[in-house]
């Protein structure tokens, strides 16, 4: 039996417009599930994959998360942590490892360095 959680409601200082709708808050009313991780499969990069997980958990299109103001995103990351489960850091490390492999590298740090170098070209 799953434990009842209190929803985490995040009012957005900068509302997001998408698909003819305005999003002025995000509501997370459950813990992370495997389907949220599956939602990340279609994306590349740690931020996109993480955003896709958050979008799935909130029941909004990924583009809503991708269009968040940086301060709203920071608040989301801080407040949603209790819903992510014990293995969340391992999941994010897995995202980094996958990204590193895309660059033919062995570590997430190397992947980040290669991504930044590619972006500056």
C-alpha cells in the first residue's frame, strides 16, 4: 500500500504558455514512478531527461518544464526532492553516464566538458 503524500504545489513567478494554455503553477501529487523515467527515454542530455521526468510527474507537456524561468526551475528542483525517491541521484548519474557514452567518454564530467566545448565552437 502506498503512503499518502501531501501534494507539492509550485506557483510560477513567470507563467508558461503552451498549446494555447497558460500554466501558472505545477502540482506534484505523487512519488516518482518508473513511467516517469520512461518519459525521459525520448530525450538527450541530462537537463532534458530530468525535465521530462518532472513533466511526467506533474502531468504537463515536457515543453512546459523546458520553458520555465530558471528561478522557477530551481524552486521546482528544491521542493520536489522528497517525491523523487532514494535512487534519484543514481538515476541522474545514469543520465550523465549515458550522455558520456554518446560522446564516447567514460565520465559525466568529461561529457559536460565536451558539451561545453562543442557549444562554444
